[in-house]
C-alpha cells in the first residue's frame, strides 16, 4: 500500500506530519497550507511555484513524499 506523507511547517516552528492515501489529497493539504502563508495566493499558478516562493522567503516549508508499507 502506498502512503503519501506531508511534512509542513511555518518558519521557526517544528514540522507537523500528515499521512494520506492519495497524492491528490496530500498535495491539496500542502497547497492549502502554503496559501495561508502568503498575502496573495492567487498570484501563484502551481504548488511548485508557491512552495519555492515560501522557501525562498523563509515563510514556510513542505515536503511531499510517499512510502510503501
């Protein structure tokens, strides 16, 4: 069974971890989290763009990966 793992944190905080059964659910959480960390989330077209902006500006960090259990 494939499990999707999302590690996320705001700058200065500890990571939180959530597990999902699908990549879409994992990416949805990541996108919603990062949108809450910027002033104008509508300025970003993709999760990758938003993730890069947040990391470059030390706002927030995410890591989406999977594992087989």
